[in-house]
C-alpha cells in the first residue's frame, strides 16, 4: 500500500502527540523528512485534523499543536505526557 503525503503527515502528528503530548509544525516537517516546499501541505493537513477534533492550538497563528477533544478521547496518552 502506498502512503500518501497526507497519510505521512497525519501519522507523524499522531505519533508526536502520543509520545510528546504536543508538537510544532516544524517538528512534523523534520520527523516526516519533508522540505520547506511541503509546509503548506503540512499546514492544510494539520488544520483538517484540528477541524475534525484530533488537534487543538491556542490560536489560528499558534504553531504548537496539542490533543484536541477527539484525540483526548481516542488516543492512549497519559496526563503526564500532555503537560
């Protein structure tokens, strides 16, 4: 099965949430081995995850992403990791 770029971004974002509790947009670029030309695709994908409840952030300009309501409900993340 071929993984799309959006699949790769989604997977990287969820892995970062589970292991770190939060992440920056630049972390997804680094961890997924993407270049700056793909930043807009990363941002579009993260915004989609935000709209669907998986992610949240403090404001529309914030670059730090955290668990959204659905992420809190569906993912096994300890409260220590979230802080």
